[in-house]
């Protein structure tokens, strides 16, 4: 049995159990008992009846068989009886009878004896019974057979007297038994299997090596001790398999050592202080007064501690009633250890056969409690605290988003010289306790807090083991674990060490405590409720004063009941030139991601599987990680309990089907990595959390990554501030929704230190929303009187969603030909107009010239004293054509020239006259 001390078990109220599956008794029922055929040896002497026995041959196709004699030891005798015709194959004896093979008839059992009829029972396990085989193998299929066998040599089923126990490590241990049934029958066995971290299965293969179609191969854990299991068997060869495999991939980190001397002999005392050279116990010193009672208790007259009644409180001395307007803060706070509290018990569990030894595992020592010596160094020292339930404060309204109903905090220390281990386990409603934290080696005095999220009867168990190896002598009795204080809040029927203010509600009998509405804090002075300011949450469990309203981080806002800050998938980033708006709604659904393969110390392959939910959903945590080891054992159609957690980001250990050989992969050890959203920003650091840019390949588009910062409530020994998670959301236009998730190249499991996890989410949906600055217009040429304006995105397109491109715009336009025609037409019209105007002004000028000439002639007559003519009449014999005409036969230029030369140098004008006879002109 390899490293039996690695698994725990306990019995009784509120204790934890991690035991190997065991078989108490095994019973076969069949139509005819199985048979084995053996050969005969060389001729020596005639066999006596005491040297041989009878067996039946296999049945032939007609249902016939033969009875043959088989020597007990082949080769010692000869002359065996000849084979005779046997009874029919369907023949069998009833219970209480046996088959006398000599005459092949059923006879009653002798007095004081019994018979199962056609069955056989195994209920003594001092050694592995004949016909059974125990095999072991390494679950890592890539390992060679030699390596697998070598690593798992001791991982087998081991007889323990009245039962047989399986292994407890990562190797696969198989118990096999082959039986040939003459007719159909059953197999019944009793088993004990409380540990859900070990997979226990039972199945049957027929003579064609085909497994039974029965779906109940996955064994259910036993909640109330030993349980029976029965399976139908077919006629013929049947091979029965009991197989177990444990999975454990916890990581442990050592911390500094602090020591404290203990001046008390270890019990049981196995040394003599009277021998020469023996060490004496230091002097006990002067007597001192007993320490006070624990907070919430008072000391009675007989020096015992009793709890204060509800509505009062104490510091360990006297009870005091809570003042008006306050309520007791009920819980359990143990810091003085005069006696073991009534709701705690201690025992010792053997690390060899996991039996209880009826010894005290922990002893009180005034200001702390410590582990006793035990009977063996690999014993488990068990301490259990049982809490009946929890009651949140009257003044705090129920919060559906915050699952915390209470918390337990304890201060402890371990002093070890070898590989000791301290386990802390939690069980709910009498279910098997589950380890939630393990410390290995010496640990300095430190505090640990566990958040309780279910209002139910809960047991808390501490188990300390000095070493996993069993030796005849005790060498490490000085290795101890100490617990200094234990504090559990909001305990039902608990006691109070102080009273806190509450919201007051007026009634006929006075004022009483009540709860404020969601998002309201309590004013200490007036006891009234006031609403928290916008973008704040009521984070404290004691919501007193406006300081209890905690501001939300950047890029987040409060939900309706002011219980948490969340991001509604909307984000804005301001620059000097532009405001970038984001909408991550397309990334609101949960996504999963698996890290690279890892291997345990024995070569078992497993993966870290992550589930992420980025934003939205009113702040509800959508990622779920489950421990489905229990579900694998439950037949279809039946419901069972499986451990699961809900968070923004969670992680589970996945063992793939090709490694386990089961129908589905094994998911175990779910862990929350993100319980609270701290903020959303483009800065690399927020609230002490850093997202180093060098963990991922750099972005190349000039758009900063938007980073979501989260924290986890879980505080572990290696992560004293809890875990944190950052998700870089990067604009990648070429990656369609939802895009791709990746882990840091240098940290394949998402973390480089086990506490801070980092992810990169690249997607087109991570780009800013499109705006008018992300597109431009293209105007086409005018074709057939139509011009089109088309809007296109700027390349490369670095936006997603937002506004859509405007529709193509069509306008009426005029072509160049049209304007050419218009120009020609206008030119033609202008030329015509100029011509008309020229003719008009020429005609008008002609009239003006005539009038001017007439005026000149009149002026000439006046100057010569000639009588002015009243009229110009045509003399007799004159023709109309002899009229004064002086421009008709001259060009316009000539006329102008003539007009300018008519005045003589002496100041007189010369007017050409035409005689009636057509003679030459005369100058007057």
C-alpha cells in the first residue's frame, strides 16, 4: 500500500474521511459452482480417495458433461477412477445442501455447518484468496510499461484481515476475479467508500472481453458506513474488476519556521527520566490564576464557563446587555484553551489502516491547543469543530450577489523536522469533508480565513500528520501543530463579544432592530438608514456611516442593490483629439481556454482549464467550474452532488479521457480566480495589480489594450493577498467575434507566480465603436446627368459596431457637353445681340448725323444773312433722288472722315450740294 498516510478518514460527528475503498465480504451466487481442471502426473501408486477429488468437465453443446477424478497433487499417484457420465448441467443443490460428487446427489449439511448452495463467499482477508489478482498501473499512457510498474509497485489492494483496502495514490489499482458460471447469477459485495477524490468503479467483462452494459460501474460514495452493491452476471465466463484511482495535483509552498518549547512529556510516555543522562522536565514554576473564559462566555461560581444569553455580550468575564439601538454580533471566538469546547472533539486516526485508536489527538495549553504524540509518527491527529448553522446580522439585508454568509479565521503554527502536513477540511450537511488547504513542513505563526457561502450544518476539521512513512519507533514526537485562536462569525445560537449598532424600527413596544434597504447604510447616531451615493457599493458587513459606501473603480458602476461594482460592457477613452467609445457586449458570453499539459510526480497528465466571463449580466458571475468526479459515478437519470464554484474567472484541473480511460474527462479542484471586478482602464496598474505588457506580443495598431482587473476572495498560504486576474482586451479587426484567447508565452498555465493570472483576448469586438471619423466620402463623375457619392471606411478599419456607413447619395448633375452647348448657344445669342445693337446704333447715328447736318446748314445760312427757308421743297424738274445725300455711298469710316473734314480752315463749313442737273458739286 503506497503512502497510506496521504489519505485521511474519520468517524463520528463532524469529522472528515478520506479512506481507500474497502471490500468487507464478497459473495457469488450462480447456478453451478465454477470448476478448475488439472492434469495428472506419472504413474506411481494407486490413488486413495483422500488423494483425489471429483470435478465436472465443461458442458458440451448438448448440455452433457463428465465427472472426472482429479488428484490433489498431480504426479503423486495413478489409477484414478474412470470418468463417468455427469449430471445435467442445469442441476444444482439448494441452500443447506451440498453435492456429493461420489454419487452425484445432494445431501444435507452436517449439524453445525451451512451451505450457500450454488454460491461462494469470501469474508476472510488475511491474505489474497485463491483466484484473485491485484494489479497496478500508471495512468500516464505515454510511460513505458516498465516505468509504470516500477512507479506503482506498491499501489495494490492489500488484505487487512476482515477487509481488503485499495491504494491511495495516483496509480490505478485493480482487483480482479474470474469465474465460470453454469447459469446466470449475481455478485454481491459490501464496500466502504467515503472519499470523493478517489474514483472507484466496478465492472464485469464477459468471455468476449466485452464490458457489461450496466451503467452503474461508477460507485457512489458511502455516507453512512458500509453499503451493499449487487450486479447480475451472465452465464459463462465473467471477469470482475474493482478499480480505484486518486487524483491530487495540489502545490505546496514552504514558509519560515518559528518554534516554541513545550515542557511536557509526550503521551504515551515511552522513556525513563530516571536513567543516567536522562533529561528532566523544566520546573513548572509558580501557580498562576486560570485564564478568563472565551469572549461571549462568563465564569460561574464553580469556575466553569457558560455562554451569555442572547442580547448580551462579554469579554470573558461578566455578561452585559446590549445597549438600545444595538444588536449582538454572534459567533464563536476561541482564544483561551482551559478545556476543549463542547462543540469540538479530537481523536487519532491510524495512518496504516485508517482505524480510530480512541486517543486524544489535540491537547489544550492555556493560550493554544497543540497536537499530542499519538501512537505512531504517521497517525493523523484529528480536531473537529461543528457549527449547526449561520444567521447573518439582522441589520444586513440578504444579498443575492454576495454569497458570503459567514467566515472562519484561525491562527496556527507548525514546527516540523520532516515532511509534516496540516490539512484544513470543510464538510457540509454531514457530507464527506473536502480538503480546502494544506500546509507542508514548518509554518510560522500565521492567519487563514475561509469564506462560508452556504447556510447549513458545517464541520471544520484540522488533521496533522508528522510523516507519511510508518516506522516501528517514534522519532518525530517534537513535531507539532498549534492553533492559537479560532473565530467563526454569524453562528446560529452563538455568543457575542460585542454589540453593533443597528437600524431602528418603531413599534408599539418600543424600538427594535431591523434591516436597511439594499444600498443603505446606518447612521450611528440616529439609527436611521441612508442611501449610498451613486457609483458606490455597501461593502462592509457592518454598514455604519457613509464611509461604509466604497467608491467603484474606473470603468465600473454599482448594481441596483449597491452590493458590487460591475462593467456593463461599455467603456470610453478620451484623447486630446477624440473620444473613443467601446461596446464589449459581443464578448459578454463565457469562454473557455485550456493551458498546456502538466504532469504530476508520477507522470499523470492534466490540464488547467479556465472559464472566463468578461462583463455585463448586471454583474452576475457566469463562469462555473465543477468537480465532476462524483458525477461520473452516478448512473444516468439520477441526480447527485458535485462541488462547483461560480466566479468571473475560474480554473479547474482536467484529466483528459485518453488518460483516464473513462467516457468523459475528469474535472476536479475548481478554484475561483476572480470574485470582484476592481476596474477597467488602459493603464497597466490598478489597485496594486499589474498587467505587464511584455507577457504578450505587442499590439501593432496604435490602439491601447483595455484591461479588466479582478480579485479573488480566496487567501492561500502562498497568496496572502488573494489571487488576482487581468484580462487584456485587444482590438484585432481580422479576428471575428468572439476572437481568440491566449496565455502568456512564458507562463503556460496563465500565471508565473501562482497568484496573479493574465489573459489576452483579441477580437474585432474589442475595437472602438465606429464614428464619422472612421469613414470618408468618394464622389463619382457626372454620368448621364447623375452623380453618386459613396461612403467607405478608412483603411485599415480600426472600429467595430457603432454608426453604420451612410447610404449612397445620388444627385442630378450637368455634363461638360451640356455646358459646351450652353456656351455656344450663349455665344451665338450674344453675337446676334451685338449685331442687332450695332445696326440699331448705326441707324440711330444716321438720323443723328442728318439732323446735325441740317442744324449746320441752318447755322450757315444765318451767318450769311440768307433768308431762312421755311421748308425744303422739291423744285420743279428735280427728282427725289436729287435730295441731299452724303452718306449712302460712303463707308462708315469714310463718313466719319468726311464729317471731320467738312469744316474749312477759315471756320466755315463746306457742304457739298448736288445740282439738279447732276453737274459737279460746288462749294459755297
